């Protein structure tokens, strides 16, 4: 009799609502596929049906819940899904936010990450760090601003139009960034400047600025310098125009003293200057989160040891958000 009563009591306790509830979460992301054609100056050409390298396919799980008065706990798990290379972890972190700002712990972008991406036309597929197809010029067209690492990241509350970001990551990496954004009436703007120290690797200083005029015309500029064993400098500018559900953009990119493989001593003879000139268009389907994109980019590199790379990469594809 006592055993039966105990069993009923345990079952009742398990069925009762628990004081600690799981954080509600949402699922989002996008699938971004493209047909990429590379015409190489060596005389060959390659056509690929692949995940668009300018904004790879991903799925994201996010959620938040108030843990105590004024403090919100959050989670972010984002996976990159590539049909060729498989699944990778883009973000895996917990966060705590309040009037002080937001503190993240786990695998996420360093503070400097994304500082050079401020184009307000919304056109992707042009500029540095975009889809390079099978062109070898990708080795001499680097982007800057850190990457995603395991560590701790803090973003302050906004002070006026500005915000401070700090991060420390594995291998003694440290990064700091100041971002700013706002609307000046005739134009909206956004940008930032950042510093990155990779510990025993190299240091970077990089920044960018983007403007969108009320007429729909957009301008952006970005640049950076890398030192101490992985040398490189780059500058880029983009001009675009947004009209209705459409956008068009043209870009120019130039780099100097870029070392193949990122090691000056090992690849000194493979140092080069890289260039990229691109044109891209985007159409967003009304009442849906579907973007149709097309872009063509001329990639080139002048090797300091002699020789050159001169390839054309054309991209057409679609990104469907969910």
C-alpha cells in the first residue's frame, strides 16, 4: 500500500509544472545556391552548382528568456550547411543582456568580425570575400576583421550613435571595435573601426563606412592593414542604387603585399597584388523572402616573383530565407 502511494506521488510530481522552464526558441536561416562559372586565364573553364560562397547556407536556433529583473539570457546555435564540405558550427554561445549591454560566452564572431562589410545596397557577389569560384586569385584578395572563435564577447549599450565591442578568444586573441550608425535625414549611415591581435600571429587594423542617400544611391568604402608575418593591405569601394525591389552595385577592390598561405617566410616568392572589379544585381520577390542574384567579377593578381592570374567569375543564383 505504501509502495503504491509512493508511486502515485512520484508520478504526480513529474507531471506537475517545473519551476525552471526551457527557453523558447525560433528557427531561421537561408538556403543560398548558385551556378558559378569560372573562366581561367590558363585556358580552362569550370562550371559549378554549389552553395554560394558569398553568404553560405545556414540554419539558426535562437532563443531568450528573462532570468531576473532586467537580465535576459539567450542562446544562439547556428550551423553552416555546405553540400560539398558538410556541416560546420558558425555560432554556439550563451548570452546575458541588460542595460549594461550584452555578454556572450562560447563560439561566435570576434569583436572585429564584419567591420569591413557596410555596403547598404544589399547586393552580394561582388567585392572582396565573395564568391571566387575556381580562381586562384582568391589567394590574394583577403578580407580582414577577424573571424569566429571560442571565447568571450562583450557589446556595450549604445552611447549616442556609437557602440563598443570587445572580445578575447583562444590562443591569446584580442579584438576591439567601435561601430556607429544613424540617420542624418538625407542619408543613413553605418560603419566602424577595429583592431585585432591574434597573439603570436599578426595584428590588423581595419574599418569601413556605408551611406545610403534618400534617392536610393549607396556608397561604401573599406580598408585594412595586416602586419607581423601575414602581411597585407587592401582598399575597396562600392557604388550602388536601390530602386523598388531591385538593387545594383559596382565595386573595385585592390590589395598589396598579400602572401599566399599567410606566411611571409615560407611563401615570400608567392607574394602578390590582387585586384577585383565586379558588377552585381539583386531582385527581391514581393511578399516573400526570396532573392534572385547575378554577379560577374574580374579577378586578377600580379605575382611579385613574376606571372599573373586573370580570371572571370560569373554567378547566378537564389537565396531563400526562412
